[in-house]
C-alpha cells in the first residue's frame, strides 16, 4: 500500500500512501517532487483533511489510476 519511500517534506512522515501521493500530483501538479502527507497538504491548502479525503474519493470514482 505504501509507495516506495516518499516522505512528507513538511513534517517528515514517511511511507506516504498511494492516495496521498496521487492527491499531491493532482493538486500540486504532476511534476511536483515535493509531497505532503494528508494533514500537511490540508494545512497548505487551508482546507480540512476530510476535504482532501473527499477529493480522493471523487478521483477514485472517476477511475483515476493514481488512486487505489
Ligand atoms: Zn506532513
């Protein structure tokens, strides 16, 4: 389930999930090499972590391959 060894650049949390990596790419751009965990991404975008989870569910429903 964890994708390689991606770490949150803000808090250092390791082993980010595939969904976390996927939503980083969706929200920050496919070329982004900086990944954030769910909490830090929510902080950065000034939304609630639940809003991010909802977005992940939306993308999954669209059949996006970045998510599992
Ligand atoms: Zn973090």
